[in-house]
C-alpha cells in the first residue's frame, strides 16, 4: 500500500509538466507552444513572418487557473535593429527583442490570448499583435 501511495504521489507531481507540454495555440503565422518554465516565467515558442522566437511570460509558470494580463519580453531569432543584445534565461540571444503584454481570454485553460510585442523595449515603436487561438 505504501508503494502504491508513493507511485501515485510521483505521478501527480508530473501533472503540471504534462499540462504545460500539451498547451498549444494557433496564430496567423504558425503554432505557439508552451515549451517550458524557468522560475516564475513560462516560455512559449512562436513563429513570426521573419522566423522563430520565444515569449517569456512573467507569473504564468504553474498558473493554470488564474490567467489574466501578464508581461515580460520576447526574443526572435532573426537579425534585429535593437541597439543592444538581450539574452533570455534559456540562453536565447538576439538584437531582435522587445517588451511583451499578453492578455488571456479567460482565466483558466483552455483559453486563447492576444500578445502585443513592442520593438526594442520601446513604447513608441509600432507593435506587432499576435492572436493565438485554440483552433
């Protein structure tokens, strides 16, 4: 009985990781996939017209029921025009990055979201809007 309880506890500990790996959305430029978590940040890969990138979303790691408006930054792989290079916590580095705001449609999974990507951490540049839906 003790072994059965230990196995059950181990399996339940894996549930958040399995849920994270199963989260996927569709955008006008391709899939958006919940790839991993680092500290309190969720890392979502996305495709942009110019190539692949990563959304780094604050307070989303482990949060499956209280999603709202979240912020942090994005980094894309293609060459960019920012004056500096930004390196994410996963080691991804580029001169193509910026500030990010994500607003989920509903607080719990499943839910689509809208992300606004600002260039080079600049509030004055022309932002790109990324709509991610479940279908």
